[in-house]
């Protein structure tokens, strides 16, 4: 029997399962404005996929702003409070189009599924979407020490799924996430703008109309190269 092209999938959360990337951006911008500067949409790419603490350093750098440690802790709390205010209203209807159908297909075919997110709020958001049922493992920002592009989050998720990372497909919306997936030895599907995510093995705009057969077809083409 032919070996399966993949045995499991790891999904990033923000920007892949739900459009919370925009809420992270709005919350950072609110914080930046309090400090007297603005962050721009184009700065947002740098903030995707990395931890809250690392994001604050980048935001402060953009504003050319320095703060003592105690003030940084206050900023981290404020940003998270803003963010929680945005996400508290999330419901099952807020999942990005097609992603639930895709998860259902994987589950039906008995593929293993993990979450691999940098967010410390990931478990709460997955619960709000009623998606916990799809995951065999969840690795989030509370489980890892190192931010993407470090592969820790994906290595941990692969270990929990008990699958060789080479047999895992990671779905990511961030450049740093694609790098992290590759460093872990996984295949990476870039979800979003193919020009921004040009390092991905496969690119999709989103999950609307995307099926497991489409993934298998792309993986076969890659394997034949
Ligand atoms: P939190 P992901 C990441 O989630 C976001 O992309 C990133 O913008 C955010 O700063 C990070 O989570 C930490 O989130 O402040 O909720 O702990 O894309 O890896 O699912
Ligand atoms: Mg993301």
C-alpha cells in the first residue's frame, strides 16, 4: 500500500481559523496611540505569529519609544484587555469561511489535528468557536518559551500527535509561522496573500471551497517534483 502523503495537520489560530489578526492590530494600535504614536497596517506583518512580549518590543521600536520593565508589564496588560474586549463577542459564526468544513473532512478521514498558536488566549477562542472537538492536541502561547520563527510550537504539537513532523502539514498566515514550520521539518501551507507567503510549499487564499482532495493533489504534485 502507498504511504500516506501526510498523517496530521497543525493549524495556526489567528488569521487561519479566525480573523483575530485584525483585533491584535487594533489593540496594539490603541496602545501605541496612548503612548503618542501610530502603527501602520504594513507594520502588522511583523507582529503576526509572535508572542505578546516580543510584539511589544517591536511596537515600541516602531514608535522609537523606551519604557522601564514595570511600565512594559502595564502595557502588556492593557493590550490584552483591549484584545479580550474585541474577542469576547466571538461566536461559532466567526470562524473563517470553509475552515470548519475542512476540519470536519480531516476528522472524518481520521487525520490527527493540533492547534499551534502563539496566543495565550487560544484555548478560550477555540472554545468560543466550538472548535475544541476537532483537536487531538492544543499547543498555545502558554505552552512554549520561544516565538515563531522558532519551531518549538510545531515540534511540541507533532510530539503530542505522535507524528513525524515530515508527515505533518502546517497551515499558517504569517511569514514567521511558515519559517517555524519549515524549521520543524513540516510542510507549510500559506493561508493568505501568496506574495507575502512566498516561502510556503503550497498557497491558498483561504479555506472557502478548499477540500482535502485539493490538499492531497498539491502534496502529490510536490512529491513528484
Ligand atoms: P496573545 P497565532 C499570535 O497567534 C498572533 O498572530 C500574534 O499577533 C499575537 O501577538 C500572538 O498570537 C500572541 O497572542 O497576546 O493572545 O497571547 O497567529 O500564532 O495563532
Ligand atoms: Mg496567525
